[in-house]
């Protein structure tokens, strides 16, 4: 009887442990459910138009966008990736459109494909289904700045933000979708008065062929 009780206790312990191990999350996986290895290249494309809404009612809309990067960590409790490249175009592959600035070209100076070092880091947070975008390397604790430039008919509009951007992600669907919905505000840092003094971003990106479990 003593052995039978011990066996029942062991079985109960096993049942308690297995779900805990299985629920370790988040983890980035491919369509077959295999964890994506560190160093893998990832591409994300926009799910809908990227929209910058200026404080003065001037908007910039990019119909198409693509971001590329490298997986920095995928531990089963943390996902990190370095964003290395980004493109933003309008309908048909031309420039982005605006209701007050004419045609607009968008650049992010920090990224590798635009002459920078690729030190934008995106990572999951301790809050369920949230991600954080930092203007620094994934391994760095230095001060950060997230900067992008709108090249317009009235000159450059330079915007930055010294704190992280936070958004949400979907789970257990392919492709996983990362979204920011108008909350992150960027402030104009140059003196071009034709540019909005600040603005907010709405964007959704799909991680092609990957899901977050």
C-alpha cells in the first residue's frame, strides 16, 4: 500500500510539472512548431498601411513596409531580435503619401541598410502578449533614441523618442502579428515649422512563416 501511495504521488507530481514545462512562453517557432535558432534571419511585412498622425492633422501613409532582422534570443521565456533594415513605400512602390507634406520618403538612420549599426532591438516583455522596441542594442543598457526622418517637399522632419515603444503580439497563429496602435508619440527634434511638432504611429507587421507560442 505504501508503494502504491508513493506511485500515485509521483504521478501527481508529473502531471503538475508537464503543463508548466509545456506552457513556457513566449517562444518563436516555425510552421512546424520548431523553435527558431539564434542567428536566423527574419522578415516582417506590414499587415495594413503604416500611418503617422501629426499633432496638426497632417498624416503620412505608407502602403507597404518591410523589416528585416536577426534573432538574438529565443529562450522559451524571452524573444529578442535586432532590426537591421526597413523600407517604406507608397502604392505601386513609390513614395509614401501625405495630406500636407506631399510625397514622403521615410528613413531610419540607425539601421544597417541605411548606414547605421542596426541597433534597434525588439523583445517580448514580462507582460503577456506585449513587445518592446528599443533604440539600442539588445545587450546594451545605454541611453536610447528611436529616430526616423520624413524627407518631404518642405524639407526634413526629424522625429525621435527617448523611451521604448510598446505594442502587442498575437499567439499560436501563422503569421504572428506585431501591432502598435497610436500610443507611441514621437517629438520633432529639428526646427522645420512646416512639420508637425509631434505625431503618433499606427502599424501592424506580420512575421512571415513564424508564430509565437
